[in-house]
């Protein structure tokens, strides 16, 4: 098709604006970990949406932030900045219920000549439709956008309008990926994402940020997948919390993760999980490289 378009769209924004939920909804599959906590996503996740006249390659990256509490988070920030710079279009995801200095900080990191679409997410949570117009007016004063598109990643409202706007901004070229491919990541990666999500949902406020999940073994035996994982923490006291009394908490987290993996992989999963202490891992470049954060 002569008018076929294809390109990358970097989804950026302050933490917890719904970037991962948006990616999952657009692709129609759970690719990114989702939780109410900031910084659930630690790797670049590409979600591919192929239509008759366009292939959209969405890149969900760690939330951009000012304060970097460790080497891990500085590495994540560099990864997000790189995705921002290399994209054909930037989709800055904003919470339609709250726009503030954190959002402005993200906007300041986008080059002045970059194509930017403002995605006003969570419109389903607005107390009244009349509240949307003042938000649009306030955001439109921050910089020149290709468009400001109100959406709800949770319900899917407005996403067809968003795809239409993005298509016009992408270059005319052939598709990069096969038509039926949804992502460039493998099942090992998604097993990790699913388990990390459950950690974030079931642990205290700060502890998930001191945990990392690594797949030690991933075997496919027909429709069965045997997965062995390790959760690394930084102190013995953290290990005790993750395991819980009599192993109850770890068992619950593993059970929730296993059910999600079985839905995602469309087959049975045998999951075993260990918790180990690796002191100072989030500030150790050698360890971070082993964990895939090089």
C-alpha cells in the first residue's frame, strides 16, 4: 500500500499516569506490569499494533523523574531519555485529573523540535465532563502539540481518535515487524513483569523498589512451562517480609502470578520462587548488568 505508515511512538510521562495500562489496551494484550505504584516498569517494552494502513510501534519506558534514588533508577532514567530522543513521535501521557510541576519537568526533557501528542488519560475519573476543557486549555499553553487527545486507557474511550492522530504523524514506510507480532520481548521477560507486578501490589510502600526478579530457568514442555525465579532483596529483614509468616505471602504472590502467566501463555505453568539477599544490588553496576540493567 503506497500510503502505508510505520514508526515508533515513545510513551512518556511522570510515574503513574497510566502509560503501561495504555500500552496494554492499545495492543490488546498484557505486555507491561501495572500497579498503582510508580516505577513498576523497569525495561523498555515495545507493543506493536498493525492496522490495514499503519503499523504503530509503541515504546513504554520507565517514568521520567527528577530524583534518582539509586544507580538502578539513574539507569532507568537514561533508558527512558533514549527512547524519547529516538522516537518518531512522543506521546506524553498526562493524568486529566492532575497537571503539575512533575508533568512540566517531563515536558522540559522533550526537544523543542520533537513531534508531541498530549494524551490526557483517565478521563473516566473526572467528576464532571466540564472539568476537561480547563485541563486542555492549561496543557495547551505549555508547548505546541500536534494534538491533545482525551482518552481512558481503562475503558478504551478515545483510543481510535488517538491512533488516527498518531498515524498522520508517522513516516510513510513499510512495516518493520510481521503483521501478527505484538511485541519484541520473549516469554521470560513477561514472566518477570507479571511477578514484579504482584510484588508491587502485595508488598509495603517502599519494599518493592528494593526487590528485583530474575528468571533462572524457563522450560517449555508442550503446553506446560516450568519457571524458576529468584527475588533478590538487599537485607535479611526484607527477605523475611517477602516470604511472610510460614511462607504465606510468597505463596500468595506466586499463586497470583501463576494464574496470570497461565492466561498470558495459554497453558499450564509450574512456578517455583526463591528469595535471596544480594546486598546493595541496586547500586552495583556489575549486578545490575547481570539483572539486565546494563
